[in-house]
C-alpha cells in the first residue's frame, strides 16, 4: 500500500507543484514564501484526496480518485495577479474567489450532475486544449530564466538546460517502462537540476532555510478578499473542473468495474467543491481530479481506493514537512521550463484526445471548436487586445480559458440544443459551401 500510494504521489507531484510555482512567481514571492505556498498546496491536495477516497456522509465518490490543484485555475489566477496593483492583495483575492466558487459548486453538485449533457466532448475538449495552450507560454518564460532583467535571460545556457531537460524526459518516456516511465517528469527535473549545478544556476538556499516540521498557517497571506470579477472568473473554472471531474469519474468507474451513477457523481463533486472551498483556509488553490492517476489505476490494475488514500496521506505529510516542499524550489527555472513543455503540452494533447470523440465530422461541432479556440487564444497571441476595457472585466477577458469556455458552452447550446437546425452530418468542414450558399442541389448523404 505504501509503495503503490507513493507511485500515485509521484505521478501527480509535478502537476500539484506547478500551479503554486506559476502563481507564486507572478506575485513575486520569495523562495521561502514560494516553498510555503507549495507545501500548502500539497497539504490541501492530500486532504481533498482523503475526502474523495474515504468519504464522509454524502461527500466523496469513494473511488481511487486523486485530487490536486487544477491547472484550469492557473490562467485566471495569473490574470487576477496582473490586474492587481498591490501584489500583496492578489492571493487574498484569489482565495476569496475560490471559497465562493467552491461553496456555490457544492450547492450546485446535485443539479450539475444532471446537466452534464450541456458539456459534451466538444466543449470539454476545447477547454482542456485551451488550458494546455494557455500554460505553454509560462513554460517558455521559465526556459529563458527567472528574471527578465537579468543579463542571462534567454541565454544559450538557460535555453540549453531547458532543452536538455526536455530531451531527458522524452528519452525516459521512450525507453523506460512501468514506474520509471510514470515519474519521467520528476526524474527529468532531478537530472536537469544536477546538470545545472556546474553552471551556477542551482540555489540550495531554500532547503537549508526550511524547517523539518511545519504547518500551513491559516490565511498566512492575509484574510480572503472578495471581488466580483475574480469570483466570476473562478466560478467559470469551477464549472470546467466539475465537468472534467465528472468525465474522470465516469472513466474511472468503468476501469474499476463500478460504473459511476448519478449519486456517485454528485458525491464526488461535493468532495471536489468542498475541498476547494476549504483549501484557501490553508493557503491552497482549487482542487480537481487528476486524470494521469486514472491511467495509473488502469495500468497497474490496483483498484483499491485505500491505496490512493495512502497517497493522500503522504501528500499531507509532505505538506507538513517544509524541507520536502522546498526541494522543488531548488529546481532552476530553465529546468522547470523544459519539463513544463511536456507537462503543459500533455494537457493540450489530452484536450485534443477528447476532441477526437467530439464528432468533428459535423460542421456545427467544427465551428464550435474553431470559434471557441480563437476566442480563447486571443489573450495569448494579442495580450493587449482588451486594453480599453475596465480592469474588472479584464480579469475575465484576459483568461483565455474563461472566455473560451463561455464561448464553447454558448455555441454548443445554439448549434446543438436550441431548435432542430439543419442536419450537420452532410457538411464536414465549415468552409464547404452548403445548398443555401451555392444554390447547387446536392445529393443528401445516406443515413
């Protein structure tokens, strides 16, 4: 139980520590504060996993279901940071928004599990793809170095370290099997850090300064603050997370031979949302399902929820041990950038895999994906596109995930739910001429 539980931790560790690293760097936290934030996210991920696997009353799916900090919230949170003049208020604003979104999600769980039909693969696939694409610029920024004003920012040394780390991860994924293959990203970070030592870019100060035992002090960064725009943005993220968790529960139920019914999904969503609402109390972020651990369950065929609960226990212990949390702070940013290309690119690839199931032979679905991706990519390709809008509106508009999700949901309603519309299967590409455009009669496709 201990070894297989640790394997689950290894498979999701990089995914848990990446969001606090990104947000903490955007806020400008010191290495010590960044270590604290990382430890807090490990601690809250462990609590959420225990809640999900062991369950309390009608809370928890009681499946081998791992919870951790969701990637979906990273872009909206960094947008909140960017729009906040006093960076010391950024984290309290994020925590306040997560608390409200979590509580609303908890109340909506019994209803949401019945509304899944409005979030088909065409919507969820688009949003997951946008999550990965939105995070890739972060990896590219890490690869150049931690300080944009430094003389070595973007230097061949930094980019070389990123490239070497990327190659190591790829080689491990290609030529290893089993447990080693699952922790390829983690091993790549270790190898990249060791290679970086002779170049003088590895700092072991955070480990030396960290305590062996510690506790994530409640509201360490200040009491939560509540801002409408930030709350709306995180509520959109909550909808995305609940949708992804629902899909993961359905998949996991099939793998373990216990199909997830409506009652199980509602209980699982309650655990997700309650864990998210409580997470800011200990300085953590929004929690959601980790799909990579579902793949681990399928690969190992170890289906016991208590094994995953053991992994949650290890996460709690790591969160209570600042030295363990500080290890990630040692990793140089270029090394993180190289691993981030794989990590964030895999998220985008996961979204593309979901889109494969989205019946893209229908022109309606192609249009939904095309327009939603375009809307979501605007803040990435044209960061100043919404410069004339009020700051509160920019918190939402500058998050490609939020805008892309809203666009996908609305377009899906218009094209696939409101009215019968014309049969979408006779056109396979949105640029093909239809009868009403070309005026040329066409032979109906066979049904």
